[in-house]
């Protein structure tokens, strides 16, 4: 006998069809803030690679440049070498802590206002609205058969989208190569094939994510909504529908059937304005990006219908619960969770700032010769060979003095001199480059313990006085 599962356990389809979201245009404070942030973010993004920054000769003059070929990153007057990569890690940790703090205090402000997906989707929607009209007109156009006018509108929209996507993808490349050069090379066909490849890749990504995928990125692709809920608590300021005020809903301002009615007239404006297509009245949802456009939409409706504004507002769940019981409780932005994030953030900023200021402007690495480990000279002394690499991170040429410490009566020489006779040697390194020299160290066997001895190379920038030590080993007979 075939046992049949109860029908609620057998879904008709494993995947729900996408319901196209056609957000309605709204006006209000949240929308204005979003426009301002959008203009600010886009201006910074497109303009930054064109800002010049004089760093002296032989160094790129682009203010922000991620020169992965030369393995150097430039941020205005900060220059990061591969050895400084920990600073980049520190910066990412500080950025993450800032995001945690902002989320714990104000919910998903990052998602709703400054996430690139939000910013570019808003821009693409602006184009769509400009060509195809607002929500109702676009829905009508979607349902209408293909006509010449519809085809023209669709073509214009996609061409402008592609133009923006290309501009965006091209700007991204300019962060990695000198902007004026790459633009000239791009249009004359002289740019590297990787430039064309990555421009195409970022153009396609922008076009698909902002034009087609839109809210699907926030709902299904982005991991942030999944774990940002762990930063929320009942004191986090989020976009909230004040159900205690809005319910029970009525249908229109003069609903004759309404007996005890709330402020919500069930007009659906908040749902129509939502870029992720959800109904904020259903409570806190993963899809809500905290943009506040439903607040603007509802305020507009309330304004028009003579109702009290801020039925949808920014508030905490704790305050809402209290209000529903006729009580008021204060806003608690400062609490143990936010204070912990703030302390960690402040500590991170201080440590990062200190590391940035205190970092050495030159780096030293020394390699002992693999073979021979030592050479015995005619006077009985021992000589070891080393290769010293000096990274001069300053925009001026550097003159470095090298001496040794903890190796009695040691003598130094550069190159392949038969005898090392100086207490120190001088190495010159060009600005912003790595100098390499062969270094000979001569010492007597009597000073060695167990056939070898640890000592330090002490390198001093003769102009700035900056000094660094590098531990090494002097080898003799019997050493391992
Ligand atoms: S529910 Fe409101 S705040 Fe949340 S995404 Fe939709 S419009 Fe934005
Ligand atoms: S916009 Fe305001 S009044 Fe209209 S359905 Fe949404 S909550 Fe209710």
C-alpha cells in the first residue's frame, strides 16, 4: 500500500519563482539621505583614481593606487610595501569593527545606504524610472506585448545600464594602473589584455548585479544578513512598523466597517516602495536592508490622509514593546555590546595609527651563503658571506651604514674583497627601491662557541638616524 505524506510536507516546487520587484518612487528624509550618500560614494569612486599626489621622482603620482605588479599600495601619503601587509589586515579589522558597531547601534545602515549593491541598484533604478516611468507604468510595460515603443525603451535602458556598468568596471581598473595612461592605452588598443579582460568582467558583473539580480543579491547571495542578526538585540535602532498603533488595519480612511481601527489604512505604499519587496508590517525580516523608504512612503500616505506620521519609524524592539503596553523606555544606544565594539574599535584605530607612524621606513633581510658556510683565510681568521637586501621606502635615496654587534673584532667588506677590514660599510639605495649587496664578515675562531655564534647586523639610515637590527649567525668549523 502506498502511504501518502500529508500534503503540507510535500512542496509543489522546491524553488519559488522570482516575483519581480518594481519599487515605487518615494520622497522624504530617508530618500534624500540615500541620494546624498549615493552621489558622495559615486563621486569618490569615479574621481579618486584621477587625483594626483606628488611623491617625488620615480614613484607613481596617483593618490590611490594598488600597484600589484610592483607590489606596492599607495594611499595619499601612505605607501605600503609587501612587508606592511599586516597594516592592511589591521585596516580590514578596524573596518569590520566599525561595521559591527554601526550594526549594533543602527541596524543595517550599511546595507541600506552605502553598500555598493544598494548604491548601484539605486542608480540603475533611477535610469529605469526615467525611461519607463514609475512602478505602475513599468508593471504595465512588463505586461504589454512587444511594440516599437517598448523595444525602444528597453534598448535605451539597457544601453544606459551597460554604459554605467562599463564606466564602473573601467574605473575599477584605474585603481590598479595609472588612470590617464590606461585610458589612453585602452582606446588605442595598446592596453594589456588583462585590462580588457577585467574591464569586461567588472562591466558584466555590475550590469548583472545592479540591473538584473538587484534584491536577490541581498536576499540570497550576500552572507552579511545571515550573521548580522548576531549583532542585533532588542535595543538596536531598526526600521519598525508600530503594530500597536497601526492594527487593526482599515481599508481606506472612511472604512465604514471599521469599528476599533488602527492607523494603518492598508494602502500597501510601504510594500510598493520597498526595494526588496517585503511587507515591514510582518515584523523583522532577513530581507529588510533598513533603507527606510517604507518610512517615507508611509509618512507621505499619512500626510495625505490626515493621519499621524511615523507609523513606520526607526525604533528599538524594547521601546516598541513598552509603547504597546503604554510605557516609555529610553533609547539605549550605549550598552555593554556597543561599548565593547566601541572599545575594540578605538583600540584598533590607536594600534593601527601607532603601527603606521612607528613603522620602519626601511627593511633589512640578510641571507647567509649556503655554500661554503665559511672560508678560512691565510691569517687563520674565518670569513662568512651574506647577501643583504635593503628596502628603502622613502622617496629620497638612502645611505645606510651596516655594522655588526655581538661578534668581537668583526670586520666587514662589500663585494668580493680578499680581506674584510672595516668596522662598518656603507650601502646606497635609490629612493623607493630595494638594494642588494654582497657582504663579507670576518672574525676569529676563538670567539665562537660551539663552532658558530649569533650576532646582529645593525643598519642605520645615516640621514634620519633610523636603526634596525637583523639577527644572523656566523659559522665556523664544527658548526651545524
Ligand atoms: S522594509 Fe522598509 S526598510 Fe526594509 S528594505 Fe523594505 S523599504 Fe527598506
Ligand atoms: S504605508 Fe503605512 S498606512 Fe499604508 S499600508 Fe504601509 S503601514 Fe499601512
